C-alpha cells in the first residue's frame, strides 16, 4: 500500500541500518495481516496493530506503553 516500497522492505532496511537498528518499529495497518505476514514481520518489528476498532485503539496504546517500558 506504500508507493515504491513495501512496509516489509522499509522495516527490513531500518533493522539492517546501524543508526536505526535498535529503534522499535510499531506497525499500524489497515490491512488484514496474514499468518505468513506476521511471521515475516516478527523479526523486524516490535508490534503490529490493526487500525479500526476501539479495542484496537486500546491495543495501540498498550503496545506503545509496553515499548516505552522496555526501552527505558
């Protein structure tokens, strides 16, 4: 859904570049993530949250808080 490069490619590049490799990546997507996509993202991102429902909003806030605690 991104022009020119997929989110998978962006996450991979960020994880392989020394200046960004330690920054946690949180994916917020409107796309339904398949089990295969989740497996591919697992080594590249800290968390993946699907946009849309209010329960997902709570999940986004919870993931941000979790990442903040983990990196303090």
